[in-house]
C-alpha cells in the first residue's frame, strides 16, 4: 500500500487560501557573498557612524546649553569651537579610510585568493559580480558620510555666525558638510577598488591607494578655493595709520597675501610696495603718493559662495568617480582573470 502525502492546497476548503511561508526573504547570490566577505568592515563602518553621530549630538547639546546660559557665547565658547574643529578634522579622514580599508581590498582580495575566478566560473557574470561588489559598499559609504555630514552641520549651525575662528573655507568644515563628504569618499573608494583590480595584491594596493588619496587631497586643497567667485572691497580715503581699512562682510574669508594698495587708475600694488620706507612714516607716505596710491583693496570669498562651491566640487568628484567606475567595469569584463 502506498502512502500519500497530503497536499495543503488540495485538502484546504474551497475558497480558502493556501498558507504562506513565514520565513523572511534572505540575501542570496552575489549580494549574500559580498556581505559575507566584507561584513566585518561594513558592520564596523555602520557602528562607527552611529557612535560618531551620537557623540556629535551629545556635544551639540552641551554647546546649546552653554549658549543659552551666556551672552553671545561668553567665556568658554572657545572650548566648544575647538571640539567642533577637532571632530571636523577627524571626519576629514573618512575618504582615506574609504579608499584604503574598503576600496583597495575589495577586488584585490578576491583576485589574490582566487575567489573571483571561482565566483565567475559559476552562473554569475563578471559584470554582475563587479557591480555587486561596488554598489553595496558604495551605498553604505554614501549613507554613512551623508549622515555624519548632516549631524555635523546641525552641530555647527548655532555658532556659525559667532565663532570668528572657524573659517568655512577650512577643510575641517568645507569638506565634511553638504554634498562633499559622500562625493569625496566615493571617489577615493572607487580609486582604491581600481588600484586593487590592477595590482591584484591586497597589501600593495592599500599602500598605493594611500599615496594616491593623499595626492588627491593635496591637489584638492590647492584648487578648492578657485571654485568660488572672489569679490573685492576698496577704499579711496588715503592710506596710513588713521586711514579706513576695507571692511569685509560677516563670515567672509579674505583671500590673497593681504590687503593691497589701490592707485587712482584702479591698479593694485601688493603690500610690499615701499616696504623699505616703513620705519619712516613721512617717507613711506611720500613713497606711496609718488605711486598715486589712494586707498586699499582686499579680495574675499563671501559665505554665500560655500554651497555653490561645494556642489561644484562634488560634481567634479562624482564625475571622476563615474569615470573610474566605468574603467573598472570595462577592464574587469575583459581582463579581470
């Protein structure tokens, strides 16, 4: 006698729905593999993001309490401003960590251990494997850096107009707010992944990536301020100890080597003009009059330029990120193994 197994769908009363499986969907395929391989680094990234965000929320609470208990900041504001600047400086290392610790080992590790050959020999194509390897860490990096940048901006806002020592052009503020954190970290991440794919050795790729990321930072610091529209302010009431100096708008950051001299023709002379006569006031004044100097001139970047500069800088970095990603996909499809 044969034993039949009851089919729930057949034995259920008419009109009744078959019971659904209560098991939650699980990751599978390349997504599961990428998470399994890099779960330690990704969990660490998420944990550090959460802890740093909570720390900034706590420090902002202390700052607002101080501002509420004092007039215009009062004594002790410098300590809170110093904390803000220090945390901003530490957040500036996020692109380095994204490139060296996440990007460089991403593909290099699989190529070094042979995992890439094993995976792509199955039903997974190289394009799908590379795309999954890049998208999952990139999404978490973008999420983490954007969150940290938003919390940091929220912390900075109460003293944005009070703390004269915090220039918004500083990398500790400019590079960690707005769209810049995500764009910068994604660029270094993809650069690290490209280096790892080319060199195929994890440790060597990390060292080379570190050098490239540092070089990117040097170039960025050199040309970052060139993205803004520099304005000028002048005076025409003479020069000397009693003459009126150019007044910059609130939160504006002066550019150049210092205040220049303005001539009656509109030309500008740098601050070293007649420097050899500085010790003799009469001789110095006569020297400047002989050069038709009538006042001062100063260049500055207004605070309103911060967001346009950040978005332009982020657009440049994201364009470079897209170019590096395209290179990874094209090279990986043809010469990966």
